[in-house]
């Protein structure tokens, strides 16, 4: 069970918060999409995603050469509520990131998850 200190510690970094909120909004994103949206390097994005995964906030799945990240569906309701309220209240804060993602060329195509 994830605790409040774990959640808030995981989201204390701006890159991790932006990535988590973008994933919450989009459903799932791969590293290359987050690199584009956050305008940051692959090693930095991957390191932050690993921290979010180890905290229990995110899960990943592999599809070919891509690894997609999504919110852990087993998160307690209070964590999902925090993320949704924060996302809705901070649309302007994420506007540039969302625009970069929207305009990304060569975005990977997702296959429907079987499970």
C-alpha cells in the first residue's frame, strides 16, 4: 500500500510531476513521447520514470521497441483524486508540454492492450 509520504516524495520533483500528470491525462505514454513533451533527455526521463515505477505510482508494458507507462490501476482512490484535481487545476502549467506532445512527429502507434 502506497503511503502519503511516498506519493508526495515521488511528486516532489517537477519532471516527475509533469510526467505523471501527462500520463494521467493521456492514459499512457512512452519515453520518447515524454522526452518530446518535457523537452528533456532520454536518460533523465528514464531515471524519473524508474523512480515513479519503484514508488508504485506507475506501471509499464512493452510493445515492440516501445515501453509504455501508465498509472498503476491499483492506486488507492485518494491518490487518483489528488492526481485528477491537480491535473484539472493546472491545465495552463502543462500547456506547453501538451502542445509539444500534440505536435510530435513520428509518435508511436499503440496496439490495443490484450489484458
